[in-house]
C-alpha cells in the first residue's frame, strides 16, 4: 500500500542553521506530495506542495523538490528560526483518492 | 474567515461512556475528513465525506465508532462504548473540491482521554 517514511526526530538545531528533513514515499501511480506543519496545540497547516515530478514547492523559506527517481520529497530551509519549532509531516495523495497518507512526523526544536 | 471548528477541545470521560466529537467545516467546503493522532500510530484517516455522503470509512477501527454528516455544516464522530485505547487527538479537516491542489484545512483537534 501507499506509505510515507520520515526521519525520526527530534531534530535539534541552533538558530540560523540549515535544515533538512528527509521524506521518502511508496505509492501506486503518481502521487501529489505535501508538507504540513503542526504548532503546539494546533491543527496541521499546509506548508507546501508539489503535484508532479521535478516540481519544487516553497513557502516561508522552506523548499522541497519532488524527486520521482528517488521517490523523495525532502524538506529544506537555509536558516531556521526559533519560531520554526514544530512538528513537520510529509504526506501524499494518490489520484482518485482525496484523503492524505501521512508520515509519522518529525519534531524540530530550534534553540536561540 | 472562520476555520474548521471542533468541539470540545478536551474531553475526559470514563470507559464505557459515549463520546461525541463535533466538527463544523469551512463554509462552502464539500469534503470533510476525520483523522486520529496517537504517538504509536501517528495520523490515521478514519473516514471522509463528500457532499455529506461517506466515501471511505475503511479507517474506522471498529463498530464502536460511527460518523455522520447530517448537513453541509456539521459532522459528528461518536464512540460508544469508549475504551482507554481510544485516547488520542481527533482532527477534523475540510477542503473544497476534488483536486489535490485544494489543501485540507484542519481544526485544532479534540484531545480525548478515556480513563
């Protein structure tokens, strides 16, 4: 079946450090890929998405590129801030099925 | 604009009791999703509706769980009888249209504790 695998956290970084959170997927067909972010006590918010191979999603300084050859969608940010501390979820959606399949989430802690 | 509204935010009850979680989707959205989040299993889809009709309920864990959407602005998830292993955060989400280009908007969740 369809699945998403994320690197385990927590990831602890100092402010202004470079961030990478790895995400790989297994899916039938050609999925769309997403990163969602969850701040403490809140629901998930869409961070960025990519709907076809080689697309790059970007938002708030975060980027991720849809790599079909490696079935990956790694999240990157050049300089993290304390306010980026949250849990990040990679997710996919396959054509014809509206629901999302989520990875297990990666907690990011950014220290001043 | 109001987002997805869930109630209650927190629920603590004893095992065996009936629990009802409520969700008001964003006005005009035609898809509604119920998810459950636990440490062990992460985020799991329970059921989703399109135009108030259940489309996929394969994630509903067992017959103790039921979900309804009587109209476009309201949905409930009911657990009867509740068990300690049902303790989790339950999220409702809504979206507009069937395209994956339309994001799902999540509520803040209901944290359920079954004693």
